[in-house]
């Protein structure tokens, strides 16, 4: 278990992020862990119902607790997180730390013996999440581009897995998966917020939780991007859905990506499609009126970029042509000074905003551990990295980026 601290004294509370990061061998675990996490968030041996949990959290001056699941590229992460008030801001100066850590220990390491009814209830909840994914058209279009790009890789599996796998889950499967999680995961604890007066918080965490540690793997050792040797194959996939608006998404592959490309790719992506002055916004949406929304997203854990746009189906070919033109323009160095400057300014402003969120700071820490292999990179370091990117850097990286998959989710020609 590794513990990392980020002291930000402008806050009044402390955020504890207790992470189990799993090296995925079989993507069925996506479904197993989705159900398991949902169950563990709602009961333990001591707190048998969600109402009992809420009652105790209110006793802890309205502390927050939940369980979050996410993908770090090809890794799966289950995060138990708590937030509680620093004793300096409680009238009686009551120190909640021991109670909070004991509660966290209870919820993680003393799970309830789940009844068949409880298991079925959470299974149905997860199945509904899977079935509802098509209801959010834009999000579904993005996910399909991800899946097409990363087919055969863990990241290409939906976060909640598949309906058939969820339906097969029983108590024995969950118990076995719980033991696998506790015994064989990489455990990382991130502390962020106002740590004044809690200089020994990491020692207290070690005293309580170190006895459970059976795996000494660290995040820096894990492979978050299981690249395959599959050949580049351009593919256009269309899926019919009765919808009032179509979604066009493009999956882009970044070739020969290295750590030094990280800051450059952030600037490239901002120029392409994350700001009001970006090429996609200005040309696809404003100039050509081909999309009601259009953006791009860079995935630092998978060396890919996804472009997504809400369009009318009849504009599919033209929208695709205009998007490809923007990609070619960046490759050829046709980048206006305002596009380059605005992209950097936007990224630098976003980094400053991260310091206004304890959760964002914790996420930054764990992401930098995985990708940049360091917990010591500060917001200022990252701002310096962005500032150092040159126009030539962007052009060079742009020429290693190709459109590999195109996905259209659409209804009739007027949608």
C-alpha cells in the first residue's frame, strides 16, 4: 500500500481516496466488480442497510462516503472515498479521523453476507445501467468509437460489462471476486484537502490497514495500455436508431506515442476541438453549421483521440470531409496564432481550476503515477509543460495521428 498526500489548506475538509487497481485478465470482471461495488456501497457486517450508513455519516458531521468504479485504460479501478471535516472547523474541535478510518475499514474489509434478494436487486440495477447506455446518444456514440478502436483490449469493454455476465452472477462468484480484489489488487491511498493538524494521518492509515496488505505492486509497475500488434484498418460503421439527432464519432490512433508527447497531445487536442476557438468548433459548427455540438477528447491512458459531433444524418459525408480537413490543416501547419494561444490559455486555466477540487487533485495524482510515473508533479510543473510546447511539436505529433474508425448513430435522413 502506497499513501500520497496533497495538502491544500484553503479547504475545510479532507478527502480520502482508497483505490484497488486491478490488472484485467478477463473482462467478465467488469460485470462482477460493478455488482460488487454497488453492494459494498450499501451495507457491511455492522451497517446492514443504507439507512444505517447514512445515519452514521450524519453523526460524523455529514461526512460523505461512496464507491466509484472507473477504467484507467486497460486497468479497472474500484475507489472507496470519504470526505470529512477538519477538526479545526468543528466547534468542539472533535477529531473525526479515527471514526472515519474505522468506518472505512468496516465498509471495505467487513462486507455483509449478501442475501439473494440484495444480489438480485443490484444485478438489476447494473443491467438497467447497461440497457440505458443507448439512451444518451452522444455518450453512446463516444463509447462505440472507443470500443471499435480498442476491440480485443480490456478498455474496449463497457465499464459495467455485459448483461449475460451480470445475469450469471451469484453469491459464490461475488465472494471469490471480493477475495481476489482484496488479496491481489494494487492498493493506493490518496489524501487531499486541508491536512493541517493531521501530519501523522498516513501513519494512522498504515496502522489500521497495513495488516490487510498482501500485494506490494505499485501503480508505477502496472501496464495501463495493453497495446496489440493489430494492423491499422480504416472502418466506417453505421448503426440505425430512431433518434431526432444523429451522432458522428471518429476514432483516431496516435502512433509511436511516448511520455514526452503528453503535453503536446493536450495542446493538439485543445487546438482541434475543446475550445470555442478550436478548429472543429469554428469550422464544423460555426462556419458550416454542420453540428449542434462538436468536440474532441484525448485519452492519456490509451493513446487515442475521439472526435464526436451531433449532426443531421444527411450531412454525414460533408461533416466527415470538413472534420478531416481540420486534421489535415493541423498536419500541414495551418494553425492560426489565436488557435495556438487560446488552446494553451485554456489548458493553463483548467489546471488552475483543478486546485479548487480535492477530487480533481486526487485524480491528477493517481493519473500521473500511472502515466508519468511520478507523484511529485505539481500543477505548476504541468503548467510549465504546457507552456513549453511549440508549434513544431504540435505539427510533428499531428503527423502521427490517423483516423482509424468512423461510427455513425442515426435514424432517417432528416435526423
